């Protein structure tokens, strides 16, 4: 096969390393976004507890 290069076993091509690095960054971003959740975006203070009225 002319024009086709084959990587030696045990070695990663630069293209695969970049792809793996991009996948790692994407997973880290997803985990960070999931951990942030609604707590980080909530700026409203907690409502005051209501007193129970007795008769």
C-alpha cells in the first residue's frame, strides 16, 4: 500500500496522543460542570424557618 504509514507496535502517533488528551480534557470539564451543579449558581438565601402556631 503506497502512501500509507503504519505505526510500530508499542508507540502512539501524535494524532492519537492529541485525541486522548482532548478526550481527557472533555471528561474533566464534564466532571467539573457536574460537581458545580445548582448549588454554585444559587444566589438566593435560604428561606427563614416558619414558626408553628399553637392554639
